[in-house]
C-alpha cells in the first residue's frame, strides 16, 4: 500500500468518489481518539453515536474490499492523537502519499495543513463532495460589507441551484420566504408521528468508552440508541419525515411543548452533518413532496431554507471569520453558566424543559436553542465562549462550523450584528405564545418584578435599558423602545434592581 487516506468522524459518505472502486494500493484510516472526544466536554450520546457510525462505516468499506486500519478508542496502538497515529501508519505501511478530505472545523484544517507541511512524502487535500457551496462562497458574494443577510444569500442559492422556481425563474408561490406562515403554537393536534427510527444496542461500545476514561455528560441509554448508523438508515428516516412530518413541519416548526421533544422536526441534522446524507438529496425530496401535492409550499420552503439557506450560510460565515470569530464578545459578558445547565434542575419550566431534553436526548430544535436557552444566556450575560462550549458539547449535530456562528452570532449577538440584524431576545410573552411551558410554572409570566415574577421579563427589559445607547437606533427595535418609554422611570429602576437580584441568585432560579 502506497497511499494513506484519512476519514474523519463527520465524513461518513459512502458515495464519495474515493470509494468508487477498491484499490489495493490505498489504505484508509478512521480514528476514535481522545483528541476529538476531549477538546470540549461532549454529551455521551454524541460520542457513542459517532463512534458507532464510524465502526459501521469501516465495516462497509471492508466488505467492499477497501483496505483499512481502524483505531478503536481502547486499541493498544492508539496514540489518541490524529498526527501521532498518522505518523505510525506512514512508518508501519511505508506510505508514500497522504490524502485527506478537507475538515469542516478550522482547528482540524490547521492541524492537517501544518502536518502536511512537515511531511517528507507528497500530500493532497480533497473536497468532501458534500456542500452546495464552497467554503468561501458567502465571502465572495458579500465582500467587505459590514453586515451580511442570509436572505440575500438564500435567494442567490435558490437561483443558482434551481430550487423552488417556476418556469420564469420566479419563486414558486410568488414569495421567497413563507416564514410568516410558520409560527403557530401546537394545540395538541395533529398527532405527532411515531418515532420509527431503528433501535441499536451499543452497550459493549459504551463500556469501551467508559473504561477508556472518556469524559462525558448527559443521559445515555446505550441499549436503546436511535441515531442512524449509516446512509441506509438515514434515507429511511428522510423518507419517513417527508411522508409523515413535513406536511405539518411548517406550521409548527417554532412550537414547543412539554409533551414532545421533537414534534414534527426531522432529526436529520446528525445524518447530514456526518455526511451520511447530502443536502442536495434532502432538498430535492422536500421540493418533490410539494410538487407532488403532498406537502404545503410553506412547509417545503421553510425546511429547504434551513438547509440550502441557513446551513450553507453559517458555514460561509465560519470560514470567512475564523479564527478570530471564536473570541467575539460584543457585550463583554463574563458570567459563568449556572450549574443547572448541567442538570436541568431549575424552577423555570421553559429552561427545565429545553435543557432537560438537551441532556436527555442530545437534541433541541432551533427555537428551544435560540429563544429559550440562548435567550436566557444573553439576557443573563453568560460568557459567550462558555455558552459556545456547552452547545458544541451537548448537541448530537453540533460541529463547530455550524454551531459557532449560530451560538456566538445568532444567539448571543457576540459578533456585534454580522450574522443577526438584532439581538434575538424576548420576554415571557413570546415563550408563552409558542409553548405550553408557562403553564403551572412557579413564576408568573405576566409580572416584571416581585419574587414570583418570571425572570425573563425583568432581564428582558433590563437588557434594553442597559444597552439603550447601542440599540435604540436599531430600526428593528423601534417598537421595543417606544414601549419602554411608556414605563415610568421608577418602574424602570425597579426592573433593573430586580434583574440585578435575579442575577445574584441565578443558581437558585
């Protein structure tokens, strides 16, 4: 064997051109390494699901006749370092050429570039053959503009890739965006589709992980893991979503309820971000369902926008702004995360529900992440770097290229407005409008001050009082400041005083 090819844990695409035919001169390697499990504290389900999928992928390659060296987490020859393992393979197999698919995370990209610079053999970085756009597409389109708009990017992507267009190149239905139709609270009907994902018993693998001393958090039922192992299972999940949930996804994509942790969401982000599925085939399936008349246009467009628009867009922001983006902290927030971020034990029903399900399932949908957990984090002045590490660790689909812009930019406004045109914060009113979380809560959703007042209310208004100089001129916040102006000065002072009290006892909320 003369060529060594590296496959990372989020590069599990069996349709990549590398695997077109087996070549006896090529050796593939996949690695379960502490370098990747330990750079941030990860949810146990995330480690387990990725390792299980990697092992399944390795078995696929072996069955197809590809040569493979797999480093399991407890293997005696595993040096637990990407480059140390590569060095050992190159020496052991007398490798003359090294190839890798370009990583989606900046730290790995830098590590492999530096590694190849010092190699005495030839090397090549190959495309992952996954995304619609290149790393730098967004930067090329927006140039030096201080503020970028996803909507502009999304429309250009629709035109470039001929998605949801009529024969005159106009958006189907006469509008580019049907978001105004997709903001309904779930009233308890229609029924939530049954979860048909296959169950996997990964108990033996989980014991390996634990014995190897890999740190983790969150709930793990290794005998009943539901995340897909491979492309075949991911395709089944896609088909089930398109048929059973997508018809209702549009209406209820922003809804939240204590009665379901997934509602009508696809749960496909894990399969997409590990590249078991391509975004092109997911988008094509959603568009075809609308053209077949089985899915409303608003539902199809809303789902497609998340993938063709937002997913590709945040990747462009990531590659345009790294490595400095990691250190953005526009507000200078430094407060550590309350301990209940790791337990879910808070008397605030909305946070107990959203954080609790994150800890139990390694998953929460975008509104839970943005308008409950992220909303509180921003209003409470939690350190954006700590919020970022928590999001990166807790969610099954979180890889830095997609998580970091969403957390620091969209959720925490830590980039000062590059990604979002306003801070995404709300009082209890929004959470109550979109969920049943406020029912039977210890706190009163209507009160701004007082021991039983919902903390979101005082924190929300105090945020705008504190940042009046920076935000009052923002045209998207005009209504907020007009409402604030109606509050007597004494009430504004009372709100700020109560907010300070909340933050002093944040651990006891």
